[in-house]
C-alpha cells in the first residue's frame, strides 16, 4: 500500500478528463458554493452538476482544496484516501462474513492487485468512495444479522447512513441501494433461522428510515422536495441513452479490455459456488445462512443490473465485480463445496493472474515515469502565464497546472463532459442562469494551450501567429514494451501556448459570458450522435 501510494502521488495516473471535470465541479463548490464546473461556466449546459450527482464527494474534495490547495497532488491524495477506505470497508465485510482475520487480509491483498482497484488510486473520481460506502453498509448489516454487539437498531442506523452517503455520491449506486433493500426484505422469507429474521426486519426498517431522512434533507435543500428530485432524475435517466443501455435509441459501449475480465470471472465463480451451496448448507454453516444469503443475493443482482442497464460496462466494473469478489473471498471454505486444496489452487491462480497484470501496470509506469512528471508543466505555466489570466484548452490534462498558478482554466468544448447534462436545460430552462452570476470574465491575459499534434479548435485560427511558448515533456518509452505498451496514458505531450488577442477567438469562447441568459438557452443542442466518454 505504501509503494502504490508513493507511485500514485508522484505520477499515476496522468489526469483524465473525468478527474479534471469532477475537480472543476469541486472547485466551483469551493469558490462559489454552486457546482457549475468552472471550466464550463459559459457552456450551453452550464448547470449546477451537484444536484444530479449528490454532494458528498464534491464537498469532501472542495474541503481538501481549501485545506491543501488546488493541486494535482491534492486530488491524487484524496483519491488515494478514498481507495484505502474501500480496502478497509472490504476487509470489514470479509471479516463480518467469516469472522476470520486472515480472510480479510487475503481480501485486501487480492484487491490491491486487482486492476479495478489499483487503476483507481489517485484517479480523482468518486467511484472508490461510493463503493466504500456500499461495502461498509453491507458489513454493518451482515454484522447485525450475526447478532454482533450493538443491537439491530445501531447496526440498522449505521447501514442507513452509509447507504445515504453512497446514494449522495453518484447515481451509479442507485441499483445497489434498491437491490440492497429488496434482498433485506426477501431473504428472511426463505431462510428463517433462530430469530434472525426479526433482527433483519428491525435493521431494514431502521436503515430505510435513516436513508429516507437524509435524502429528504438533501432533496429539500437542492430541489425543494423529494418529488421534484425524483422527477428531475426520472426525466434525465429515461432519456440519457449514452449511459443507460436499455433505452430504445441507446448505443451500448462496453469499454472492453482484457485486464478487466479477470476479477469478474473469479468473483462469479466464487459467488456462484457459494450460491449453489446455499440451498444445502451443512450443520455448522446452517446458523449463518441468513447473512450469507443476503450478501450473495445483493452482489449477484447488482452484477446483473449494472451489466444490463448501463454502458461503459467494463470501465465501471468496480461497482459490481469488487463487491462480488469481496463476498466470494469472505465466505468460508465450507460455502464453496470444494476441497481446501482446490480452493487454495483457485486463489493461487487468481493471485498469479493479478500479479501478472499488476506487473504489466508497473512496467508501463516505469516506461512513462518521466513523461508523467507534472513538475516541468507546472513550472512552464508559472513562467509563461501571468497570475489572473484565463487559459482555454482541452478538458485534460492541464486544469491543475493552470489553477494552481492562480489563473483560470476553461474548456474549449462547449458541452459538459457529462452527457446527461444536455437534458437539464430542456427540463428546466433557467438551470443555466447561475453561471451568469457565479463566474465573471477574467481581467487578465487570455491564452490557448493546445497539443501541438492537433489542429487548433474551430474559431481559434487567429491564435496561431501568437505563440507564447512551447512545452516539451520528457519522452516516454512505451515502445520498449512492444504490443504491451498502453497507448491511452502516455504522460503529457508537446503543447503550444498561444496568446489570444482581444478579437480572438471568433468561434465558441469559453472565457466570455453570453450576451444574456437567453443566449445560453437558445444555444443548447441535444446531439444526435452521443459522444463516447465516461460520466
């Protein structure tokens, strides 16, 4: 963990569009209290993004910016802490299922090597934090079903609070939360054991009351009431065919890569064997059948729901593969129906596969180590861009170097990186109005920072005669890995800084507000071909 933490804080990953987009929302929350992404404040979809996602992640990140500054290191540190919380919650759940400390250590070891987890360290997204809350809620509920000290009310309250935190971190947790309560209500009807169903009922009602109370408080503050919150999400999610795969005009995007199949396959195998044994447990396991049935049903139905309902299936396997793997590892050997030797062999094979994938991950980091160094980029921006300037450019990876220097970063693309945001102005035309009052035009100089390998964006041709500097990073050495070199994260690239004269650009200008509120509304466009990008 210490080694991965060092690598994460120093280099990995090079900032992704998702990470900088979410950081821009947190930055807006920090400076204005309204989650209109600072890099998109002049967009046709310049809306407050927090009412859709929920406030938990952005409040945490805004607080970290207040305490430590708006830097890439701060963002990576927050992501690293969130991942450690996920590992802690996973260990808690594994221990709650089998009450064997060694099983929790095995679980943490496997997750540290799993691509779904180690690639999220330092990513700056809400996903590790949201899954940590989900696993923590399962652990609290399972402990209550086992009759651990604290009583059903205390365990139910802890479960409800953790589920509320998950719900208010991202809508990607909605399937899990709904399935959680469904499993908690149904499982005691089929597996009744020594009064455990009574504890389950008390915990379920307490958890539901805690979740409902916190959601009512949030929806009253953000939307006026819970009905408005439901209508808002229902309007968006029944139309967002980029991310919701089951809509009639949806374009399914699997985001497949071979490194993302090991964990789901291992998790399905382990959980499937345990599910088979659930119907005929031995005498020793019979007293624990209720918590096991609850955990298995929850993770299996979450797997089915996430794979069926959502796009980017393999990119977001953290939400369904990791909980299933934790449950499969946490269950004792008696639930597999296999001999100890076969179980040990299966775990050894998983360790070898994960270790090989992790070794490839480390090799790619070594090959791009100097190219990922943000230090020279920070120095370049500090020396070429006066404080208080505005810098337009692509969504990634230049947000942090500009913001940390005291200037303002704006994305050239006029559309929010979150495809769902295109539906909000259609639902509530006045939703774009906060941007007109929260972020003003900078009085400083204006620049365009654009990759040298790409043509300048439309409307910025007038900038090419005003080169202010060229940033040249250290080369990467991925070619030494041959076909195993990963082309998607090669570090920073050669980038040209253009000084923008007062009459430039003539196209979309992310540094100037529209003439009036109606200009923002009239310019909204619902694209016919949704872009393939994560939300």
